[in-house]
């Protein structure tokens, strides 16, 4: 995710097929050589991609499906939503924030954002001191991230993002359940 962000494609599921949109281009297609091309079932609501090509259409190549929590945890800066949040970032209260300059809006327990802050902190420590062994400090963190991403896959959630045209504010938020710790629901 981190290597391809902000190259994000939203997936809109139809009855028998899916359509794809980017914030910059609107409707896009998956390149015929992509392993994701021709599929009709996508477990996740977003793809990240490395490059796009314009010919008869805008085509996305080298795409990878991304669970929501992976996008939140590794997808770049989060901005506090204009409508505020319940308790701000961190802690056990809910937080509302946006990504990609407001294109995607999420609401989740603040502990998820605390998890993201801890990831950033440990990466900064490792970058400053590459020889430092952080195995013990990162084991629980890695387990928590894997658990969240595995729970997120195939959850049957609705995709919430702003399309190129107008949008309904009720349809642009992803609400995640009440997680009372890094690994489980409450």
C-alpha cells in the first residue's frame, strides 16, 4: 500500500460486473494484461496501482486489492474530517478522518489511529538506528495489523468515497465497528 499510495482506485460493484474510478480521472479500466482484469468479484473496495496508461481509455496496470485497514494504516496522511470527531485521534473514542484530500472518509475507533501512530513511531526509530533490534516491540504490533486486515477482507461492507460528480454525505463514510483492543471486536 505505502509504495503505491495515493494511486487508489475505488471499486463499484454492479450486479454482474464492477466499475473502477480514480479521484483524478473518474472512470478507468483495468489493463487487459492485469491479473485483476476480467474479474467480476472483488472482496475489497479499493485497489492500489503502480501506473496508468491512456490510449482508448485510461487503463490501470499492476494493481493490488487493498483492505480498508491496510489503507488506513499504511496509506499516507490522515486529515481530521471537517465535521470533527468524537474524541479525536487516539484512545478508545471514535475518530472521523479523511484521506486523499477528502475523497475517502472513515470513522473508526481511535485505537486504530493509535496503532497507526505506533507503526510510524517504530519505523522512525528503525530508520534512525537501523542496527537496533525491534523484534520484541514489533511482534504484537504485526500480529494486530495482520488480524485487522484478515478480519477486514470479505466483510461485505459498502464502499464509501466521493465520486467525480456530486455525492451524498451519507455515502462517503466507512464506519468500522467497536474494536476494544488491537485484535477483536467489542
